[in-house]
């Protein structure tokens, strides 16, 4: 109930944004904290699984959610805790790319240039 009360007080129904969620997290809303901590836990498991499949040492994470430094620390903590048994001798490095609305578009353009112009 805490989450619903806070969100309805802060924004009209249907207008919940990432800024609203991060503000609720910073203010200590228990419902939002629980949801975000669970999401980070499962994200770290997925990152570890993918890095094992493609054998990478560094993963770059990008998203507005990681403007919150506590969530970055939690992701790195969970990532270290959920290392695969077969990959116990290697440590995955997670880099957080600062959030910008244009980063995804720039990365896509760079990938297109690389695939179409640089590998011809």
C-alpha cells in the first residue's frame, strides 16, 4: 500500500515515469525498493549467464535506472555473488555507461556503419 499512496500523491494515475520511481526509491518507499532490488538481482543473474555463454570479461550496462548509485553497487554486489560455478576463476567487470537519451541511437548507428561500411 505504501507505493500506491506515494505514487498517487506524487503523480496522476498513468503518469508514472522513471523519475517518479527513482524519487520514490530515494525517499525510501518500501514497495519500490523491493521491486528494484529484485529486478537488480535478476538482471545480475541474466548478465552472468549471458557473459558465460558469449565468454566476455566486460559488460556495459546503460539505463536511467543506474543514475542511482546504490543500484549500481547492488548490481555489482549481486553479480559477484551469482558467479557461475564453471566461471568461478574469472570475475566479470560491469561498467555503467552514463545515461543519455541519444546513446542507444548512437550505438545503433555505429553498429550499422561497422557492419555495412567497415566490413565490406
